């Protein structure tokens, strides 16, 4: 199976671990990711906050490139996914002429988690698990923008998505239920307003611990960065010693399928997940 | 009137006017008049603790034409665009979209003063995309924002923390000092940025 792949800027930087794990596990699922050639930044929060033209025109160029390739598009970053979907909706149809942007619209755009948790892939995964993640108790944390707003994302279960949990179960781990799976981590406010991330992050750590979690499973690199990179600071400021690794679902797929490089991805985290995984006998 | 942790609506409201409502109707699809003040937006908002106006108050004030108050409030800049309000509104008011519209308008009128660091961050982000020919350079963004903080409101503890964090990320291959290479379609990117350039 072959799909177009739009990685987004942060997968070339702070989410290098996510990028490496995606590239490694896709072939294990017989999936070919064809990176869209010469893709550009989607504009992120900055564009939709400051300039409605850029908010559409930047993703529109990517849509035009993807339309030329003619395949479904898979996007690992929640924000990129959201912006591409929003532009596809806004520009497909009669409006495109007015905007002067050559987009047909109606392209099938997937967020990576949704794509990987289709029945066909879950079945393949179930057959390929060689190191079940026995004893790993984690909460699924989806964040905002793969789900909301449903008018843009097209999601049905936007208040209570369950595919991270389903996936973790297939991989042999123990997903825990909690009420904060789609709450906001603060996203792009991390640099300009770290004080806000302190409050939002601590709330999520506390709730995850209350649920009995040893860590988070995420599908958004912004959520990963905020929960992983801020944890030491939040621990220091709050006087609590949080130790909650923030794992990408693709890293867990790699672990459960015995990918030899899985430990390299984990070594890039700031909250080191390896002591926990060693304790559980998973690495 | 105190609720959900936000401060009282500031008293300096002007007389009600339909001007803002008419403008939103003309320029956007943001239908604020559909709001019946159920406050579901504010109840679900994760950032009310940092806001001076609650999301439902923003919509009400838009309806009443209180543009000055809205463009100078803190709320629009601490909104993280998580889309919970827009998702849950029973009347399909795109509250997060209204926040975006107000941010853009505040910037045009030079009124981002209530949260200068957020507006600056967004500006530097777009600058970092343009300067590197189509993809954002995280290092460029961090450098630019650090200079801004040093100049505007230096916080040595925070700076030192960010510096240490940057080193850790670099060691782990998660922060590259060299920016991304310019795209082949760099000229297209420049063209996309043209209207933005002339406006700011």
C-alpha cells in the first residue's frame, strides 16, 4: 500500500524521534510512505492567528502538490493535519476561484493514528507482535486538533476517541481510561507563555497519575514536546517529582514488533522511558 | 460578577453598536448573533484561569460592538486555539475563529499590547518560515524569540532554563542549528507571503 506523506516541520527537528519511529514501523505494516516532494510549512497557529490569507495559502500549496500525486495523504502532526483539512474544505468548491488557489478539494487526508488503527493494520499488528507490552499501564493522550473541530476533522468520536487504547491493547499493554484525553497541553504557547504550560501540564500529570498511569501514549508531537520537555521544570516548580514518560504510539509499535532501533528513539526523550521499560522487562 | 476564574468584565464599555457585527457578517462567516449565552464555551475552556474575559463574554461583547475592549483584552492571546469552544457550541458559533479574527485585527491596529510575547512569537514563526524558504527553522524561531525576551522583559531564570533545554535537545538530535534548506518552490513561497509582507 502506498500513501502520500506530509511530515511537517517539527518532524525534522524536535520530533526527530517520532519521524524515525514512523519511518521504521511503516514498512513493518507493508506501508510505503511517499513524502510529498518540496512540501512547505502549513503555517501552524501563527498563520491562522495572524493572517487568514496565509492560513489557507500555505497549506493550499501542499494540497496542490498532493493532488498531483493523486494518493491519500497521511499526516503525523495534529496541527498540520488540521490546517490541511481546513484549507481543503475552505478551498475545494466554488471558493477556490475567488481565492486564486488551484486546489480541487476533496482529497482524502488522514491523521497518522487513524490511518494506522484501521482494522486491516490492527490485524496485521496483532499477528506481528513478538514482544507484548505486558504490564505497561498508560493513558492515551490525543490532544486537540486531530479531533476538533469535527466540522473540519470529520471525526465522529471527537470527545472520546479510543484508537490509542485499542492499539495499546493489540500491542499487549494496559490502556487506562481517563477524562482528559482530548484536553489541551497549551500547544504553541510553550515558548511565549511557559507559565500557562506549567498549569496545563501539571493538571495532566496529576490526572494521569490518579488514573494509575506510568506514562502517556501520544500521537501528536506538540503534546509530546510540551509534556516531555516541560516535565522537569514543572516538577521543580511544584515540588513534585513527576516521572511520566511520553511515548509515541509508533515507538510502542516498534517496541512490540521488536524493531532493533526502538531504543534509539527512546533515548531522545527528556523523560527517559527506558528505566520504566526495563523494570517491566520490555527492553 | 466573578465566575470560572476570569476577572470581571472591565467597565469601560462604550455604547452598543451593530458595526462590528455587520463587519463580521460582511467579511467572515462568523455568526456571533446566534449565541444565546449558554456559556458552554467558557465551561469547557482550559485557559479561563489566564483570561480577563471569558469566551462567552468575548462573543457577547462582539455582538454589542465593543471593539476597543476586545482588541485590547488578554483573552484572545492566551487562547490556545484548542477548538473546544467551537466544537461544543450548540449554535455553531466559531468562537475560536472569532478569537483569530480579533488577533489579526488587533495586530493590524497595533494593539497586541496585552500579550506582546504571544503576538511576537507568531510573527517570528512566520518570519522563520519565510526566511528559510518555506519550512520553519525551530532554531531561528527560538533565537529570535530569545532576543525579543532579552530586550522586552528579561527573565534570567527562564533564559537559563531554555538554554539548558536547548543543549539537551541538541545532544539528542532534536534541535538543529542549521535551518531547513530552502525549497525548490521558494519563489512560490515568496509570492504566498507577498500580501502579508506589504501589510506588516
